[in-house]
C-alpha cells in the first residue's frame, strides 16, 4: 500500500486531462475575477490544465497575482472544449457561472467588495465588539469561500460528464455563498434568537500574551481542566459552577484568565494547552506559518520562483490522498449515462455515502453531498448521538442546527463498539462508495473499522477523514475546534480591531468549519473522478486548518518575500478611496466602499 509523499502527488493529479479556462474581461467585477482565479488555482493544484489571460487590473508582481498565476497556461493555447469559469451569462453549458449576487437580485450601483458582501451576509454583525464598529473576517474571504464553492461546482460538472455523459452549467453567487457560511444565524433567527457581536465578552475571546495573542477555546466538560491549568481558586466560585453561570459572569472569570495569559509567551501557552488537551488557540501570523512544524512535516508549503527570480513559499493544495489501495480494483458499481440520461441529473446520483460526521465539519459536508444527488446514510451511535441534536432550539432531539446539516439524509443507529454493530456497518460499506468521518485521530482503528478493514470489505471504497490538523505530524492529534483553527491558521491575525486586537468568529460562526464544507465536496469528487480512470480504494485527508491557511496564500507568500503583510480592518485596495463601516443617525451600521472613480459623487 502506497503512502506519504507518493500519495501527496496523487492529490495533484486527480484532475489530470481536465482543461479549464478562466474567462473574464474588463467588465467583470473585481471580486468575481479574483474568485475565478482562486477556483482556477485549486483546479491547477489538483492537476487540471488551466488557461488564463493576464489580469490587467492587478500588478503582475503582487503576491496575490503570483499566487493566482503560478503554473497556468496562456489563454491562446486553450482547446475549444475546455470547461469555463466565467462571468459570461451567454454561456449555457459546460461552465461555472460566477456572479456577485443571484441573477434575480436587483442590481446595486457599482461593484461589491469583500466588506460589503460580508456585511450583506450578516457576517460583520458577528465580528468585533458590540460597542464598536462591526469588523469583517480578514483576508480575501469572499473570494476564498466563493472560490472553494466554484471549485466544487467545477469538479461536479467534470464528474457528471465522466459518469453520466452529460454536460451542464453551475451557478455560484458570492452573496449566496457567504449567506450560506452564516447559516447558523439564519437557523436561529427563525427561532427569534439573534446572533451578534460579543467582543471581549464572547465565550471564546482572544487574550494578550507577552509576545502575541491566544484564544481560549474550550467546551463545558473541560472547565475543571481549565481551572487546574490556571490554578486560581477564584475560578471555583459558585457563580461559575455551570455553563449558564459562566455565561452570566464571563467578566469575572475571563479577567482571571486574562491575567494568566498576560504573563506567558506563545510557546509556553502552546505547550501547556497541548499537555492539557485544550484546543491550541495561539494566534499565528503568516510569518509564523512559514516555520510551523506541522505544516513543514505535512509538506504544506510549496517553494517556487517568481518572474523576477525571487524564491517564495505558498500553501499546498489543502487536501491530500493519504493512502491508496491497489489500482485497477473495481468500484462497487459504475453508474454510466446513456443517451436518455436527463440533463437535470445530479452528479452523484446512484452513489452512496456513509456519513459518520457530527456537528458542522462532518455532517455539513454530508448534507452538500446529498444536495449533489448522493444517497447519504447518517450513521449515529446508539450511545452517542450527534451533539447538534440537543443544541439550540432542540425539540425532541431535532434542533434547527441538526436539521440544516442533516437534510436529505437517511439515518441508522449502530453501536460500533459491538461485534454486531461493526458487522452491520461493514455490510453497509460493501454497498457504498464513500465513508466519511470527523472523529478524533485513531478512533476508527480502535473501533476496528480503519482503512485497511474497509478496503478489504470494499476494494473501491473512498474513506474521507475530515481532520482538524491532518492525520499525521507534530500536534495533529491535539483537540481542535473551528475557532482554535481560526487562530492557528493565521486568519485571526489579520482580523483586527482598531486597537490591533485579533478576533475569532467564535461559536456563532466558527468560520473554518464552514469553508471546509465548501471545499471538501470538490476534493471528494476529484477522488471519485480519479477512480473512474484507475479504480482502487483511497483515503482522503482533508485538514480544516489547511483549508483555512490556503485562504491567506498571498499573505504567506508576501511574508516569504520579506514584504509587508497587511493586517487590519479592511485590505488596502488602490481602487477604493474609502472603505469602512459607518454608523447612521438612527444607530444602524452601514458598510461603505467608495471607488476612486465615484469619489466626487459621494464625498464633498
């Protein structure tokens, strides 16, 4: 069985023989243009031949342009039947059409920006201090989230053509993507609960260290561990005994924790939190990531040379094939199209997914695979149900959060710790195509259903491990939550208040949980596409942290070149003379981006 570096290379060949054209012109909005290029970057990293035209609106030597363009081919060489990433509404098939908003949405004056899209989607309403202006998540997050969605749509079209002999068109709108990212606010809003900014009083705030910042991220069962680690008797106060008590008295206990953090360095906090199995929330900067032991172990950074001969580093494709079985062995079944296959058929129709995922990062991916036509069977333990069942708004084990992430699935309850439960599960594996899990490392093996067992039962199975930080490497076994990964990926380091304090989106959003859901379907379908050519079992490792790190590729690239890395309220964009959130006379906040060519029409 092949492993390690050989499998990393397989990840970069799953889209071999696929031709992709990046189609935009002078009329294409900047966000759409960059989203097209981001999705094209992912396709190229996955082995596709990607053809681009030079972006006349970007400096060729800028870190963002270098990241987008590396290894792509001139548009003049593109074949006529290439699949298009496009903003051209005239294309009706074999393309992914990308726009700022849904085509039926009333047009707004001017183009959107990262700030205005995040504001429209309600994300700015969640980030920052409640007494100060709303913030946006730092970096090019609308482009990144939209690019992940567009990449998954592109691979879905490729798989549909390979399996069903049908070409089609997919539509991606950036406002729709970011609204989906903010689905918790929508789900809880239906119950009359408003999610909003909590700032320093958030459940998971960011604290100052001697040499940086760290987020303290923990769940209720870890409170005793936190108390022992901090070692302050005041944390045993009766007013802090339960989760509800601590929610009412956050200022009391967080002040104690803040004092503890203020006396320590990033290295000390990392060691202590890891030793106590508390999610490591030390805020990494792009420069820190260049020396990160886990990223280096995983080969997570690629080195290349730019047009001026400067060597730089940037993140590798944020998923990898971890292990493979012998090639040529058949899949469970081949569902191939005929002349009668309807054009509306979904890419994954006829394929079965066993979904062992819980909460967001696991179950959310399964929901999207079901949306794409797969028969998804959610497998829950008879002794441990998906925690989302009992979260906010629960009604007899079915909260709106659970319903959102488990739509269109069938369900079965099995005790995988018993021989009968394992046998029932393996019988399902024999008749399935994909098994997906987001357990802690080693759980599958301890249950007796690891990759070797699964491929012995089904030589064509694809096992997908949605991990916090990967399956191997220093610290990969440590507990991770979306917000701790937001800190460790560097996103928090570029999401700053006016006074320079980093923010994580917290439980209300858990941003890395959402974007891994957008990318993982594309990674899974790319593996299935490779199987249509070569067969054999595969084990995919999709790291949430890697997916988050990839969104900061130009920041990391700039740091590797010794250039300044912008971190602040909004990204500096020479096309805009003003970008900010402003408070109106009636107390509401507005996100405003004023392009230079409209400055005189807006400002006196």
